[in-house]
């Protein structure tokens, strides 16, 4: 396991949502510091070709022969994106005016948006929830509902074939309420970690809580369970990333406001043994951050964007940072979970600055793509949520 690339000049975004379709990663929305967070401008789409590590800002069409072609999603944060049959479904999130409960579908062939009508028990609009796919269902959990001014407690699922929403009746000891957590689906279970909760202090004031337990929802029984985990148990956190590889859950980064700490650690959770393992891959790792996006293609994980405390170390960063002392990132890190001999050799060429001019053209191009910056230019992300 090795961090094999750190590439600058990528989309500068926080609280964006990203998914992989084939060899491309699609990133939706998020904000940049200085942008209008209240307006209803259409959501931008950035696409990464993971074979070249080049980003493009994708032109999006609303072709007239699709239903609801006049409806495009507005830019937002705290939304989710999932993939089903090469289509991407974006739900929830908000701008600084209001949250959204409309389902949007992005066609990766035509590169167009649709807002297909849904039926059933549509969840209240929210942000900071999680979404994952099991079979033909998208499951929604948690987040914060503006209408009730409360954390959401119900589980909803959408049949992605019929677009019918249902409310899931779950047994068992339910997890505490939260937002900006992560969920992943492994076999027939949804595993939940992290997020920000709230409780009342001794003087009856609200205070944030950060749960570090792993919960899972057995989808066949619709029953919640809390794992008795052992090993290198991570601190609770919000706005972390999570992905699945070989039947195990991995988490990266995040933030704990009680501890006042951002993270850049990488953990693996084995659901069969309930054991956490702190991983320390070789190579240059990302700095501490939260609100980044993460997607996996094959054995490679792509982590990009997010925001970090400036720590007063860089004058330019201090000037560009928002009022909350955070600076946002336009970089991307690539983690190879199973690097090949070729990848290790190319890494040695870069590390020891060896002469690569006699290498075959294909290898020279691969070296270039692992180090050359992108040229996406975006203003800086908004740090108002998560």
C-alpha cells in the first residue's frame, strides 16, 4: 500500500460528492470561498480520467427529449451521489437558503441531468446525510432536517428501478442521531461510522458529540447492531471519507470539534472480526483535512479537495483562508492499495530522480501523469458546513 501521487491544480472544492463510473470519477457541487452560497446557479460537474489523472469541467446539457429537461440541480453542499447502472443519482444537500429533497439523475452517456418524478414516502429535505446502494435500492440515513430543526432518525430507501421511496421499519438498538457521517455497504449490511451528534451539557447548553462506534444495519432482517470493536479504534469524527476494498471498510481524515483536531489517518475495519487497524502507507500522505471527496477505481483510491487549518505557517494561506481559519485544497492524492512492480519502479524513478528519457513513451507518459499539475481554476471553497 503506497501513496503514489500528489497532484495540484485539481478542482478546489469542499463538501462535494464524488463517485466512480468505469475509469472516470464524477465530482458534483461543493462550494468555494467567495462564491455566492445563496444563489441558484446550476451544479457544476468535474470529471477525472483516472487513466491520465486529468480533470475537466464537464459541459452539461439538458436534452429536450428527456422528461423535466428544464430542471437542473442548483449548486449545493452536504448532498450525496450514488451509482446504479452507470447513472448517478444525487439527492439532498443545500445552499445557504434552503435544503433540497428533489432526486436528480445524471446520465453518464449523454452527460445530461434529469429530475425523474418519484412516489412514496419522500424523506424531508436535509444535508449531511449518507447514501449507499444495496441491490437496486439507495438507502438514506441521518443528516439534518431544516423543517424539524433536528437530526434525522429514520432510514429511507429508494427503489432505483421504480423510483418509489419507502420508510424502513428497523428493529434493534438504533445508532445515535448524527450528520456528516459515512456509510458503506458490505455484502448485505450497511456499516455506519462517525458523524456529529449533539447532547445537552450540565448547564443545559447544546454540545457536539462524536461517536466512534461502528454500527451496521442487517438489510435482510432490517435490524441495527452495534459492533464490539477492538484494535486501533479511531477517534470519532465528522466529514471523513470511507470506501470498501476486499470486503473491508476504510476511513480517512475528518474532524473532531471536541478535540479541536483534524485528521489525516487511515484505518481499516474488518467486519468479520470487528478489528480496527491503523495503516501507515509508504509515500507522501495528505495533510490533515475534512470535507474531502474520495472514490475508488480498481485498486486505487483518489482523494481530492477538502479543507484544513492553516496553523499560521504560510502567509499566502493566511491571506486566502476564510474567517474560520481554514484553507481549502485543490490537490489530489492517489493511494494504490496493491501497487504493481511497474508502479513501484516508476515511484523509484521519481524518488531518486533517475534519467527517464530512455524509457518507452508509454512509461514516460505515465510518469508525467503522476506528477504534472492539472489546470482547473476555481475560487476557494465555502467552509460553512460539515
